[in-house]
């Protein structure tokens, strides 16, 4: 997402692939406007790996995000305990690994080799109505949801809410998540008078569609806390988001995600590996 502002462009998340950041830079050139600010909704590398490429062209662009990246980069943090560099580098020379996956690995390793590009120039520590590059935005902050602290925002002018990974398809990603806090964050979004919600992964949603996701998310999390078979919880998820799934292949993919996370959550006490909250 890119917002126009009096002081330049505000980019919300910068992607993982080169074509993501290339597209952002091409748009800035086409508008003859500088990129004045980068707002990262969270530290997941598929949302922040383009920071360095954009800052290389627009060094005055200020990064706005939470300080959650500090714990993610600590020795016991998610990005350290899940980084198997030897395995990743071996995949780069494996002819059976698709080139798009190799590009993800190269960009991820490069980002981790320069982690300061993920840290905020302007830390977001609480919810506030902020003026960024001269444009007022309602900036919200979770206390544990997808990560320790996720930033999402609402633009009163357009009534657009940009949610990061609070909403993702074909399924939510629970590796670093606190499901109870995530449910509460979705309720907070619903209480905001948005017209259009932009997921971290997926197409823009209207309010009814967002509400369907919210209900399906809660039902799925509740199912994982029972003794129901993973396939049963998978059905709860797929049925809940049926309107977003175009064909059998999409349903199968969503079901596979859901069934995987049933096992993941049950193995990890109902939450992500690095969640600090109940």
C-alpha cells in the first residue's frame, strides 16, 4: 500500500521479492515523488525485506514500526532460533529448489546480514493519530497478536484500514502468534469505521467480508482447543472463509494450512513459539 502525502509517499510494507521493491520504486518515479516514509506492520521478512533497497534510493525515508524487531533478533528470538543458515545456503545450490524460492532465501539472508534496516527510525510504542510526511493517519498497535507488537492503520480520509498479517489467506500464520490477543485485535479492527480493509495476504475486503474472516478465525482457534480431529478444524476454517476460495485447489490449500496449524498450536501450548502471553 502507498499513501500520497504532502511530504512524499508513505509505503506500508516493502515485500520480500525484488519485483516488490522494484514496483514501489517505479511508482515513486512515475509520480515524481520521493518516498518519505516506510511503515512496517511487523518484522516478518516478507513484509520488510525491501526496506534496504528503498532506503538505498531514498536515504531520507524514515522507517516507522514497533520495537518488536529487537526481541525477534535477540539470541532467543524467532529470527535467530529459526535461521538455519547452512541449510538455506545448501538450498541455493540445489537444482530441485525453484528459483523463486532461491530468491526468497537470498533476500532473507541479505536482510538478516543487515538487520538495522528492520529497526525503526521512529518507534511506534502506542496507538496515536500521527502526522507522517504531512498526512494524518490513525496508527494502532497490538500487544501481542501475530508478533509481539503489530502495527495497523486507519486512514480517516478514505476509510481504508491496512492490517498487515492480522488477516491473511489462505490461512493465518501462527508461528510467532498469540491467538487470544489476535482475536482481540480483530475485534478492535471491527470497531473502527473502515470501509475497505487491506489484508497482509489477500484481496481488499469490505466490512461484511472482514466480519466473515473474524468469525471464521475465532471458530478455528476454538476448534484447535478441543479434541476435534485436524480435518474437522480444517473444515471449520474452509467453510468459514468459503466466499474467498475460488475453486477446489484453493479449498485444498486452505484446508492444508489449517490442519497443519492445528498440530502446531497443540504442540506449542495453543500459541506460537515466541508468544509472551496466554
